[in-house]
């Protein structure tokens, strides 16, 4: 069997608009981000979801609450769906941080391990179901790569409040390999 995932990147935040590398910062949806989430909610309202999982960071929690309006699911907020921990680069201007990221940030290998853990949990709990997952730009790409056995570079960047449908089949494919990427808006 398989599980259909609807992977959503949170709505735009004040920090996204200011090109701030958020990582594990809470992030605050701005007006555009709330409107993006509301438009996506209206697009997803007729889909029958079996569960809602979300990063426990504020920007995802707020996006998940908006999306959950028509569904009324009990959300599962988990740190496993958090964005990359950028370590000392958190809060920096994205363009400046891009040239500085080093081993003090969470490794891409660690992101893939975290992704595999949450994917195996969701897949085993919701086999045959449809699950709404709210996370972050880079981490949604890692989730897709882990599901599809691809590298991170093979997965295109996601816009705020973008949704991608991915079929999760357990056991997960062997990793295609991970490679470091520069900082991206999260």
C-alpha cells in the first residue's frame, strides 16, 4: 500500500519578505502569507484528509490552522518537520549567509535521517490514506527526495503556500545520495 502526501510549504512570513534565514526561528505570517494559506485552504477543502501533520514552529502551525478550517482534524505538531537548523547563521540575511554556511549548521544527511523517520511514521500510521503535511521550503524538498529516492538538487524549490502531491510507499527507496546546498528562503 501507499500513502498520498500533500506537502505544503508555510505561507509567506515577515522574515521571508526581509530575506532572513529563519531555520528554527518561529516566523510570523504576514498578510500575504495568511491570504496565501486561505487561498490554498479553498483549493484543498474538498479533499478528504485522514491526518494533518505540521512542523511545530509558529509559521507552520499558523498555516496548518488556516488549512485545517474545513477539515477539523486533530493536528500533530512535531519538531521532526522543522526547517534546517542553520546554527549560528540563523537570523542572517540569506545572501550573506549563502557564502558562510559551514558544519555548524545541521547537515543535509541529518535532514534526510529526520525526513525518513517522519515519513516512516506517517506511512505506517496512515497506510492507504491521504495526509496533509505542513513544513518548510527546504525540508519539503528533502521529504520529496526521500520519498522518491532522488537527490535534493533534483527537487525544485517551493514557493510559499505551494502544495505538492507525493505518493509515499514503504519501505522507502534507498537514498540517491545527499549533497550540500546553499541557504535558501525558508
